C-alpha cells in the first residue's frame, strides 16, 4: 500500500445555505418556492440526509431530526388535512417551534393554508415539486451527498483514456502535463491539469474534476498557458470522471526493482478509498503515451474478467502439470510454436 497520499488534507463543508440549495435545484429538479417570504441568506442546511416528519406531525418528537430537509409527501399532507382544526393547529405549532431549514412538498400537492401561514411566520421556506416523493427524495439526497462529500486537492493531471480515469502524479516537472497533452492529441479527454479536486462519493467511489478558475487551461513548460478546449475542441474535455487508476511517474532508477508480471497489484488510498496504483519508471525515449493507453485497456480487460498476467500464469502451470512425467521434454513443450504448420504463408 503506497503512502503517497497519507498527508492529503480532507476538505468538507459544514453547511450550505437554503438559498444556494434552492438556486441549484430549482431547474435541475423542477422545484419552485411557494412561500411568500424571501429566503433568509443565513438559513442553512447542515445534514446531507432528508427527513419525512410523519411521526412528528402525529405528536412524537423523540427522534425528530429537524435539522434535515423536510419532505412532505401524500401521507403527510393527507394526515394534516384529516386533523381537526384544533389538533392541526396544535400539531403545526409544535412542529414549527423547531428551527427547520426548509420544506419540500411533493406530487404537486397543495400546501394546507395553516402550514403555509405558520411556515411564513417562522421564516421557513416552503418549496413544491411535481415529482413523486421517492424520486425527489433520491434527487435531493444525491445533491446533498455531493455537497457534503469529503474532498481533497491532488497535484497531477487527470485524463479520460478509453473511458478509464487515469490520474498522473509525480514530482513537479517530470512531464505529467506533456503526457496529458499527448493523450489529448490522440483523441482522449482532459478532465483537469495541475490541480485536481477529488471527491468521495458513496462508500467506494472517487470523482475527479478541475477547479472553476483553471477549468481546462494547461501550462506547458517552454510554451506557456494553453486552452485545451479552444485548441482541440469540445471533444477533448470533460468536467468530471471517476478516478480508476493512479499512474505514479518516477525517474528510472536501475537500483530499484519494478513490477514485471503484473501479478502483484499495488494500491494507494485517497480519502480512505483504495485505488489501483501503477508505478511507471520513465526515461528519455520511452513512449509513456502508448503505455498509458495500454494501462487503460488492460484495466478494462481486468474489469471485464480477463487478467492477462493470471492467464499466462495459468497456461504455464497447466503446461508444467501435463508434462511432469516427461521432464526431458518440458522445455521443448513450453517453447512450442503457437501454430503447427505455416501452410506456405511466408508473409
């Protein structure tokens, strides 16, 4: 296990404003504000999960997670409408005594007038959406999970090669940007150069992206700053990609031993997630670009169940086992041609 990323500083948001939540989600998830008051800029969301307040509306507040976004579906709206006026006012008074961030009403349900009035008097935004409860709950949960996900900044170049996210790392000046540029010229796609923001999604997924300032600009030593999108076109970039292989570039050191078979896999941990690591020695004249493409293709082979190194090991083992009784012929058997007869084909 490589210790290269042990010192990465984890960055995590403590909160997001309800105003930010609304502005980011209103078009994505078809959410509209139905409460009259402007959203207080200090009103914030501090938890990534959502809450359906059925038990709280019925009077039980023992486990009321009021700091979460509150989702009112068909059940909650029907329950409020079925209460007598006195019970309804009592239930809503108790409910709105808590500092709730916001309420989202699903299925285009009409908000009960008492709920809307008490939300406005307590300065709690109320939103409405035509989406079913399950669907909007998924959308909002995914958005909040992304906003509160741990992040880290890595110095490197991140390229989508044949659909595989290759993160090139190594000491400054070793040639990460030049390799990325060569891959772009061969039709692959740049995600980020120099500064890569890596976010932890769910339990075992790392997503990399660039920064809003640098985007797809790149520094090439001796040339200066270039805009990859302007030079190579829209097909040469993408905004995000899953980090699948880390390629660590090292200057060739004849005193060190490097992996020769691929049977022993190395890994490196970023934000607690283990990712395949390939330590690639480089020296003048070595075609790192083609090797990078092969790294991506080899990863795809293994991802779909075929490991070339293990397959060759299996063949060697089978050949040795079938020839144990003919020890003198073992070497000849192993060195047999892969075709018995050339059939006058001398090409």
